[in-house]
C-alpha cells in the first residue's frame, strides 16, 4: 500500500530577524523587481523588525516543510493602515519564491492579509501596481483575488508607465 | 507727498529648526486640519529638520516683513520625489496663515514648489485631497493653479469621503 501524499505544512507567521536573509535572497530572485524595489522592500521590513506594529508595516512570512528544522520561507506579505484614513489599508509588498509561482502561495498570502485587516477593523484594501507589460501577471493575480481597478494615473511611474490602483471592499 | 506703499518683502526659504514653533501655531489655527493631520504634518517637518534633503520631505517656509527682526512665517510647503518613480513628486502639505487666506500666498508656495521640482528634473506633480465639503476651497485652489483631476478613489479616507487625485505636468 502506498502512503497517501502528505500535504506539506504551510504556515504564515509574523516575520522575525532570522527571516531577513532568506527573504532578501527570495526578493533578489524575483525577476521583475529592480534593485531599487528590493531595497525599498527591505527598508520596510527593517522598520517592522525595529518597531513591530508601531512601524505601520505589518510583515508576515509564509513557510513550508514538515521537518521543523528544515522549514523554508516560500513568500511574504507587507501591508499597513494608510495614515489619515479610517479603515483603509495598503498592500506594500507581496512576493513568492520564484520557483514556486502559480501554486496558490500568493493568493494564500493575500487572503491572510485580508483576514488580518478585517480583524483590525479595516474595510478597504488598496493595491498599486505598474501598467508595464512585465506586470501583466501581477495584474491577473490581483484580479483573480477579486480586486477591481479603481483608478489609473497616466505616466505616474515614468513616461509610458501608468499607475494602476486596485481596491477591494472587505 | 504720500510715501508709495512699500510691498512687504516676501521670501520662501528652506525651513530651519527655529521655524518649528511658529509653524506649529500656524498649523493648529487652520480650521480644517484635524489634530491627527497637524501631527502628521509635523512628523514630516521633523524628518526634514533631522536629515534634510535625504528625508525626501523638502520643506520651505514663506516669510514676510521688512524689518529683519520682525519677519514672520506666512505659510509653508512640503513636497518630495515619490519613491520608485522617475520624475514624479508628491505635494505632502501646503498651509497658509489662516488670517492671510486668499491673498496669493498659497499660489506662490505652489509655484515655488513647481519650480524646485523642475530644477530637480521632475516632470509630474501629484496632489491628493479629500472630497469632503470642507475641502471645497482647497479643490478650487488647486484647480486655479492648473491642476486637473486625475482620479477619484471612492470612500478612501472614510465612508462618504473619497480621495481626489490632482496632477500637473511640469
């Protein structure tokens, strides 16, 4: 008799200092992040590691693996309440190990963030992204998760690079 | 013979630490700023005073008066390059002494910011404000300065309080 395939245990938990290096490696392997984007993502992460919830950059990692000694980070999400709003949150960053794309890890991270936001009394989740063709997969990913295009700011990031603003009522 | 009226000398210069207290008083007297908004404005100002240009919150004060010993602050503007964009700047704050409204001080501050942004290679200036009726004067002020509504985000600040995004190509 064959053993039934065991589903790897996947958890999402607050990021701790020991996660920084594997997360940096994961971010640098994501092909459509520029060096500046990786640095910006790590700046937010460092604020979280320094001051936690007070930073406004709530950061959670997703990890996988049955052996507690060999668990590895498969993705992360960073979001926070938008200053001067009542119940609006921004997604600052979400990334999944580039070798593990399209297996639901990213959708699980978004769903986790949505649940956390609702627990904190949030009502609206905003996501900004680029209109560049290299972000087409990202746009499809947000649309699949139920986000609607709320606005488009012409040439915001650069000439011929608009900002797309997605939102979802929670 | 009557002396010709002397136009008070008005200058706009980088904010220094000695300006913080008069600026705080000025901000607290602006009727449509909440306590939280004043605190947020001062947080940005403090970043500027701490690290200058590196803070990303370029802050300039406008002052008036012929007697150098009796000059006083009539307004201020705070703006900066938007991270991860090429040449896009955000207006973070602009305020004028509430006793001196509608005399062109605010328009002069905006024009000053636009010129500074152009000098720094900027191409687009973004302004966000609220759709609440108390901000109708603010909206008229930006429209007078040539800003166009680029997008409206429904219920962004709160229920029945949309975000209006204005922009101007420089």
